[in-house]
């Protein structure tokens, strides 16, 4: 998870680090959906935003762009010994998203992982609405949506390192991608990490609306264009 001070940007490592990632090839397909933990070939771990198909029929998914550059191999954290099942084909630093192209014979895509179900996409709800996030570190939790701040949107869901890329949902609709934590605004320090979702006093998390990300992908014409969740 990125830590960000708006107006005076600062960041630490954007994802948790994992040592000893297996490199064996998948024997049976792995199950992946929004909120699944993924391992990158740079030995970091992030979370999958969503999985589905683009208009060319490719099986693709999304995660945060700071999780890895184009060419990074992707494995399922819960089936790490199955080896790589996909590759990041594009990463956008500006909107901080990455497109993953999966090998369809190695992945079983699902719309429900734990308490998160993604049945489609929708615009971000207004300030004061409830949103939920899901990530491999802090899991599923819900809280208030604060709304836009400059070029990002803020919410009060709990997140920590490794949750980068996790889905932000409203009901069963994907509305955003979790990208980091806000640690300050101007001269104001807000660096209060979230230990557990049961304790709501922590720094806000920030996310990117999914419609911005999908519009950017469509403009490239590459993998992910015309994306639709499973």
C-alpha cells in the first residue's frame, strides 16, 4: 500500500514483500477474484481488483500500478506453488493501475471471494455513503466514503501493506481500486495506521474510481480494452 501526503507526495514500498516465491508451473487451475492475494515476480504481494474478459476475449485482471511494471509475472498467493499464471502487460504510473493478462487454462475466474462479490461496475457513490474494501492483508471491511480530494477519492475502510489493488465496492458493484493510505494533507499529519477494522480511528485510505481506470485502458486499445467483470 502506498502512503501518500497530498500536495507533498511521499511514498514507501507499495506492497508487502514475500521471500521464496515458488516458480513451479501450474498443474491445476487456481481460483482468483476481486480481493485475492497475488504474488509478483519481484517478490511483493498485492491484491487483485477484479477479473474478467476484454473485448478480444482475453482473461484479464487489474491491480495497482505500483505493484509491478509491465513484464512482471503474477501468481496466486493461496496457490503460490502453482507458479505464474499471468503477466502484467501494462502499468500506468499516472492513475496507478496495472493490467494483468492471465493464462485461461491456469485460472478459474470467480465473481465472489469471501464477502466480496463483483457483479459489475458503477460510479463512486457520494460522500457519506458506505463503501467496502477487500485485500489480502486486512480482508473485507466497510466504512464511510469521504469523497474526492484533488485527483483521488478517500474512504475510511481499513487497509495496510499488501492491500494495494484491492476492490472498493458498493454492494455488488465495483466502484474503485484501493491504492494507498493518506498520511497528510499540507501541514497536517494523519499518519495513524489501521491495525484492525474494528478500531476505526486511523488514516483514510485513497482509491481511484474504476470508471477512470477503465476509460484510460480503453484509450490504449491494448489488453483490457472493453473490460467486463466475470
